[in-house]
C-alpha cells in the first residue's frame, strides 16, 4: 500500500468531531454517492451505559471534487483502501473559526486508473485476415 492522498480536508462537516469523540487514527469509510461525490463515514460507539448497544455509522463530511474524482474508480472496484483521520483542527485554533478534519488514504495506485474497454482491439479488421468470399456469395452481394 502506498499513500494515495497524504492529507486532505473534508469540505462540509456534518458532525462535530469533539462531541462525537472522533480522534486521530480513527478509521474512516468512504462511499461514492450520486454525481461522483465521495462521503466520509465514521463508526461511533453506542451511548448506552457499559458499552451496551451497537456501533453506529455517521456521516462525517464530504471530500472535495478533485479528491472525489480521483478515488471514484477505486471505490467502484471496491478496492481495499486504508483511510484514517490524520488531524483535527478545532475552531479556536483555526483562522476561519470552523472545525476541520483531515484524512489520509492509502491503497494501490493502479486502482485509481479508470477502466476503459476491457478488451480493446489492437488491430483493426483488414482484408488480409478476412477469408476470400466465394464467387456465389459475391454474386448475391452484388459485387
């Protein structure tokens, strides 16, 4: 595995990372949604006492369009990606006074190449490789 994206900020955060308990090193799940938008989801523990209940998946935010377009081929192939939270900037540390979450994406670089025609023809059809038509079929064709 190689670093595909070292550090990218999520554009629209839908979850406060501090109150949700998101921390650096937490795994992130990327899902491709409509119009090639890639959303980042985190798995949060249950809020019931003694750890009872299931973990729930919550949408953390959305990747920018450039990163989304780059990752769509890998997500369509269901390639194994390792995505983690790298850094969290809280509003009092930020110039724009907003929460910022950065993630990194690791995987195989060959998974980022979009699929073309799987069986593209190398050579075009030619008369050299075609069998010669018999005189009876050429008379029917009007030659």
